[in-house]
């Protein structure tokens, strides 16, 4: 079984080793309180030719935030699963002109119970999440992502 830590700092260190893009993006911090997860990045390593946030970095950060939330939630439940994104719908609302972060919140108990019961019954389940990217207290990007968890 791979590293099953749920400590945010240890999990971020594991991410840096496991997903090289996370260190290239220079994710500064991961905050997780058991319900809401945030990933924070500086602008400089995620900038485009216009001096604003690169669309690929923004989408990657949102995708990663949903993946992290799903993975950490399942680990807290003692479930060792591979988590993948199966579908995403994205909308860019405004440019990111300074450091930005992704925020995602666990859905309600009905969806979470459905996820864990499907994993128990069929070895896989899905979770739909809404991820926001914020810059200077405004939402600059929205993503609706479907994450699939497959029990190892």
C-alpha cells in the first residue's frame, strides 16, 4: 500500500514526489480541514505570455484540487483507491493577475455515502465536484469535475 497519509504537509510532499508538475507549479501550500481543500500557487511559474495565469496551469490546479480532496477523503475512510478524473467542464471567468488558489468542498452526505457504498459493492465509485479558482477574492475559473475512485 502506498503512502496513505492524510496530513496536508506530508501529502503535499508526497505530491511533489509523485506528480512532478506540482513542484513545477510551485504549489505553496495545501490546506484541508476535512471538508474544504485549497491549493495555493504563485503567479510567476504559472504565467502566460500576457503576464496573467496560464490557462493550462489554472485547469491543472483545479483538476488537482478535486483529485486531492477525493483522495484525502477516501484515505480518511481507510479506503486505498486510485482516483482519476473522468470528465470536466471548465469556464474561464477572468484573468489571474497575481497569486491564485483552487478551492473545493466535499458534497453532502448523500453523495459521499453513495461513493463509499459503490466502492464497497462494486470496487469503484464516482464523485462530482465543483472547483473554483480564485484570485484577489474573485472567482476567475469554475470547473465541474467527475472523479472516479477504483479500489486497489
